[in-house]
C-alpha cells in the first residue's frame, strides 16, 4: 500500500499549539490503519482510523507503521518545544551521590503509593490485575518516579493528566491549594480514556508548589451506555463514554466536596465498589 491509497479524506482539526498554548486549526489527513504503507514515515497532523479505536498524531510529529501492526509516533519535536518554553527556569547542580539518594527516595514513595492503592482498593481490576498507575511529577510536568507494579499504560500518561489539569485551571482562573485533591479523566486534556480516572494532589514546600502526586486506575463503570467499559468501543464521542471529570476538586483545602461524591454514587453502577476504589486512590 502507498500513503495515497491509505489516505481516506481530509478534515480541519483543532490542536493546542505548544509554544502559545492556544488552539489552532490544522488541515488533518485521515488514514485507514490497515492500509498504511509499511516502513514509511508520514507527517502529522493525522487521524488514523480502525474499527475499535482512533489514533491521533499531533502537528509537528511523524508516524511510521510496521509489519507487526504497531505504529510508532515520534513526538520529539514537542519535547523540544517544551524545552524552549521552560528555558528560563532555574537549575541547580547536584552531585551524583545526592542525586542517587533523592532518586531512590522518590521511587520508594511512588512504589509505596502503589502498594497502598492495591491494599485499599475494592475491585479485583486494581487489586489483582493492577490496572493502575502511581507517579510523582515535577511542577513543570516531568515524571520523577513511578511504581514498579504499575501498568505502563497507566503510569506513563500521568504527566499528561497533570499538564491537562494545569491548563484547565489556568483557563478557569483556579489555583492549587494545600489539601486539594483533583479528579480528572478528560481525554482531550491529557487523560487516556473515560474509565481511566486520575486523582492529582499538589505538593507544597514552605507554601510553594513544588510538584504533584498522581495516580490513575481503570474503573469498572463510569455511567456509560452499557455496564463496564467494553461497550465504549461503540461510543460516537467522549460523552457516550460516561461521566466526564475535567479537573474537578473532590477535596478543596482538605474539605471533602460532598455534592461531587453524591453525584458519583447516584450515577455509577456498582457505586460502592467504584467509589471505594476512587477513595482508595
């Protein structure tokens, strides 16, 4: 197959430009996943369609399809853009021994977070399947450590969750406060998909925001059309996947937001188990 044969159509799509943070319209090619040419690198933005999922390639990125069915997306250009915007941040030199000690301590914290979530969860999907992730992230959104027992698909996206939450807070004019716990599952703001709900805790030192503690987990139900999460493959949009939580404070300055938890109980099947898992997070 050639790129022309796999190209289905073209549409206009909105993407957030990394250097400005604003939305911009891009002409986006739509491809058939199984007709992509093998070994050929194609440019983004692109939408790659198949029966059970859709893959989105951002602008300035490239993607390559392989014979084993995998698609590799090169996002290194986005990392370079992030470096450019954060070049004015202060840096401190640390000797190798101190760096190793700090790294080990951060890793132990992330691992302990994972073990506590396992022990406190209600459902077997977290307790036995370990479909969860825990991580520590810097204030700039860089992942510092993750639990070794986490599912890579869950722990890897946590910085994306946090960057999405930060962006939404900026747009709303909200601030992070000590004692806040933020729930988030918006796939258009860093999250993976609806059932993978993240809980983010801002970390402060002497009154200054220094990082974030985050965990994500796959939940058995979030109020979608069908019980569980198997039915969401037929969802026509994010609304059909179930409840959407866009950077919602479930605790604000240490005070529980009772109406939000009541809404969860009223709109989720097997709410005792699902809300129990959320409280464990």
